C-alpha cells in the first residue's frame, strides 16, 4: 500500500529555473546547503527528502514550499 506522502511527491515535477528557485530557498532557509538543493530531473523525491530532513519538515510541507516558490518565480 502506497503512503500518502509518496502520492504527494509522485506527481510533483520541478520545472522552470531551478537555479533561481534554489537561491530563493537558501535565502528563506539559510540552513540549506548547495548539496541539499542539488537537483537532477526525475529525482524530485530525493530532493524533497533532503530538504525535509534539513528543515525538519514533512515531505508535504517541503513540496508546498517549493510549489509556492515555483509559482511566484515562473
């Protein structure tokens, strides 16, 4: 049985200028490192997991933070 969090991140895709978005995230969350924000297409779940671990937030929260940032920056 699939977890709810897996369903949330499964359909989540990062599009647009990730470099710009990651800089914005680092400004909002100074504890994030370049390594935390390293992104490879198709590996959104790994990115969300790293960021969630660093910020001590659930995957759903991280997904929402990134989605909001992408909407504003796009």
